[in-house]
């Protein structure tokens, strides 16, 4: 079991979801979601990305970032701009939400280091 020791107070938990609202959005989602996940995982500021399939029409991703600065830099990246360009050109194809949190206390992890534990952990 692990408990997270949040020592720098800068880490960010970012939750976002993309839902297809049309056939065009569905096709775009399934053609591009692997690249979106890869781009988050490869960004130097993200140390964990956990994607989840909610339904054939919706995915949710929880990602863990070193700080708002790195998350903002990803927001300006080419990968993110491509997503937003599609949304601007096709405003009714996808529904999305984005939420970010600065974790204020530790969590507990069993049999593995996930989420914040990838960056901060100590054995209990």
C-alpha cells in the first residue's frame, strides 16, 4: 500500500471527457483518441494519463501534471490545437468538459503506483 506525500503543492489533476454527438464526431473520436492519449502521455509535464471508455460514444481521461504551467503548455501544443480546430469547424460533433484540481491531501494506493503516486509515494 502506498500513501501519496504531496510535497510541492503544484501538482494538478486534470479530468476531461469527450463525447461524440454526431456520426461525424463518432468517427473523429475513434480515429483520433489514440493519438490524443499518446500526446498527453508523451508530454514532459504529464507523468500519468489514465483513459477510460465510458461508452462507445464517450471517453474520460484523468491526467496528472507537474503544475498548471505544463498543463498550459500542452494546451498550446499542436496536438491540442488540432482537436480544437475540429471542434471549431464542427461545433455540434463533440461535447467536452475539462476540470482541474490541485490535490490538497494524500490518497492511498494498493498494489501499484498510479496517479499521484507515480510522482510522490512512500511505503506504508
